[in-house]
C-alpha cells in the first residue's frame, strides 16, 4: 500500500492534538505563595526632577487559586540622582541645581489578576503604597502612590517564571 502525500495531512493535523496533554500544565488550585526578587527601570516624568534609573527589591505574594494573587513589594533606588535639565527652567538655573543623590524607597501592596492558563499568562495589577524620597541633605518626604499595570508571565520550568510588566505609577509630590 502506497501512502499519497495528501493522505498524511489528517495525520499531521491529528498528531499535535494528541500531544496537548503532554504540553498542558497543572495550575495551583488552593493557596500558594510567591517569593521573588524584583527589578524595575523607571522613566520619570520630565517635571519630576529625577533622572531615569533602576529600583531593586523583592515581592512576597499569596495566591488564591489560579487567577488571583495579593502581593507585597519593597523597592529601593540604585544610584538615583536629581535632574532638572528637562524641567523647563532657564539654562542659567541648570548651573544652580547640581545633581544630588536621591534615596527613593517604595513599599506597598497590589492585587494581581491572571487571565489565562499555561506557559504564557497575561495579567493586570492594581496597587498602592508609600513612596519616600530623601535627598542627601534634606528630610525624608513620604507620600501615597497608586499604580496600575499589565504584563505576561513566561513559565521557565516547574516552579520558575519570568515576569515582564509595564506599570504606570502616580503620586502627588509638592
């Protein structure tokens, strides 16, 4: 019996369906926890008076089933400085405002909602917390921040994931 090229097409279409159980991934159905390092790069608004830079810290979360997680986070700036170049001030003021070291700390909580299952997991976050900014020679200034974000989680293994997230953070600072 000779197999014609077009006779093997249904077999090729059926084979991936047979492999789906091998590719599926079990999801957490009860209470779970997350402990992870975190790193962010922040593009500050031109009127913030801060240079763009990195924040590093960690996150601790409690998951409630497959779709909902409550997370706490702590982030601290790495080598952050003031920057008034794009502040809209005349060039003469540039020489008066020399860059100063800034110690920025952000800690808070957020709610994470997952929208899928499997190896590629989209999600939304909504959070709030306290952000403190302290210049090298001035008192610390604390204020409330709000954040909203979206991202994807890529499964790298049984218990390891990589999260890519975009977030918009708003705070009132005067």
